[in-house]
């Protein structure tokens, strides 16, 4: 039961920011460690092309239950000793309504590997975080995580009503389908993506355990809707406010911007805690709850605990490159760390928190100099073409290409390539013209200004354990 879960959930952040190392470090301390399942297919494919640093993926691939599938993925992407530094990474197929077998295998093996490594050597619970808006990879990603024994699935950035039944079907070894959001679909028209787990369930695989499901919501109204109208059992909620990093829910009502150009949130965006408590399901609060006093406040409001992202995002075990961590921690120490809630950055149309850091796409000159290209495709929008088939477009791609697919030019203004930027944040950016890597895009919550508090005296780095020690200090005293 979700009520047996601990007080602290480590947020599932970015692309591999919530790495298996971070999730494992948190879980071994008795809290809920979470890996980010977003874009793990690209992450694993690129780690293999770097020669599998540390040999960890080799261990995970050896544990995959269908050796022939793992071997095919390994052979396709692994480069002994790593690729030349200035050589671009080999691309993998783009997600589509009819997913290529090569991509399905990569998604399943990648999510299996990340969860397997996070679970290795301890008895703690590991969760996986996925985005509802990144629809096409989600079935294979969920199954791969379940195959490795993931204990909790967390999902936000949308209304994931279909996910509980999908978890039930995968636990029973049955195929599942997911209805897609398709722009321009005609009345009564439905488009689905499907996944059959049969190829991955060898004779020696034990029945899969159905993980707990915790949707990430922005309001008590959405929590009520999911509790009553989801396709199956919902086990609790993470209630995330607009101070959290990554994608934020838009403000309720007409969009208004403040003098800085950031969305204005008001009383209508505050959750109704009485309504949340009346649901009878455990919930955790997120969005600037990253200290011991806020944990106490959350519990006083009836929450089981808190979800903390930003503090963990810049600890030693996270996937952000050491150089970027050092720069952001220095800015926090000097009281100049700033996050901008950008209403335009994400192709999804959701507000997106962007750390204002030199050399990243947060700088106008860096953003303007980047060639617009969409070659990862996670945030592409599915749309109905005139011939009735599905097409894919992204406001962050070349404006001409986007317009040729029926897109609106107004939607392209200010759009950043979140997919490529987040890859560069973890040191896996694609190599472009003249051997240059894609510029990074860092996301964090409003708590960024205060992360220097986690630095032990005399040190310029801190660990996940340091974060937990500080968060739990009041409860342990």
C-alpha cells in the first residue's frame, strides 16, 4: 500500500538527472528513490556509444531476461573504447504510432537497465517518473521498468487516466494500448499505440508485480477526477505547485504575465487540502517544500510527506555534469541563482522553469545561434494529416518545416529544444557543426536560490545523504 511509502519522494527530474545512482542513494536511506524514465532510450544508446563508462550497462544487460534482445541492442550501439569526441552520436528511430521493433527493444532494455541498477544491492523501493505528454514511448518504458521490478510509477504533465489499467494488463502479461492525443482528429476518430509484452516474457520470467501508481497533479480537482474516473486503481498523489521545476501546470483562467514575463498564479491555483484529505488516499506535496520546516508543514496539512527535486538535482549523485553543478552552486552561494518560468520555452505549451545560466540556451545569444532542429522527437505533437494518417510536428523544429506540416507560425516564437538541451545538461549532447555540442538547458524549481544550504561546512559539493540529513533533522531530533 502507498501508505507504507516513506515521507520523502526524490523527484524524477529531467533526462537522467534523476539517475540510477541518485535513486539508489535515496532508496538505501529508506526514502523513495526515483529514476527519470524520460528519453532513457537515447541516454542508454549514447552511453553505449561512449563505451559504457564504468561497465554498469554491461551488468544490467546481462541481467535482462531475454538475452538475444539485449545482445541486439548492445551490438547496434556499443562502441568499444567510445566514439571519437567530435563524432556525432548515432541516431535511433523516432517514436511513431507504429513503433519500430528496434526502438521498442531499446526502450524496454533501457528502462529495465536503469531500474535494475537503481535496485541493485538493497531492499529499498525504486520508482520511475514519466511524462503523460510524452505518449509514444510510454508503454514500452513502463513495461521495461516493471520487468526490472519497479515499485512505484509517478506520472505528471497531463491527465494519466489510462495508466492504471495498463499497469494491470502488463502485470498479467497482456498487451495494452494507449489512446493518443491527435490534433485535428475528426469526431469519433480514435488513434492508439499498442504494445505486446509477449516477446520479452521468456519462460523463466516470474509474474510481474503491479507497481503503485501516483499521478502528479496540480489541483485537488484533478486528484478527485483521477481517483473517480481513472481506468483502475490510483494509490495516492503528488500535488505539485508552480514553484516546482520542469513543466508547470498553466494558471487557471486567462493567462496573465507579470512584469518579468512570467505566468501569474493566484488563489485558484492553490489546492483544497480538505478535499484532498477527504479522498482517503495518501498525498505528498511538491514545489518549494525542500526543507525540514516544509516537511512539518506538509504533514500538518494532512500530507504523508513531500517530493523534493531541486535539492537532489545538484547533489553529487545526480546526472547533471559537474561543471554545470559547480556553476549553479556558486550562483546560489552568491545569491544570484535565478529561475525563469518561461511561458514559451516548452513545445508542449506548458510553462517551463529555466535556470538562467551562462552558456546555456537561457542566454538569448546562445538560443539565437542554435540551428532549430527536432531529431529526438519526444515532445512532437501528433496531428491528423489530410490523408487520414498521423504526422508529427514540433514548434521547436525549423519554422519552415513546422509550417509545411500545417503548424501555426505564432506557436514557434521562443520555443526551445527541451529534448536536446536536457541531453546536454547530462553530458550527452549531440555534436553539431564544427564539432560543437548542443547547448545545455537546465531546469530547477524556485528552491534553487537556497540549495547552498545543503553544502557541509568547508565543502563545495554535497551528497544525497546531506540532503536527507537536513530534511529529516527535525524528525530525528
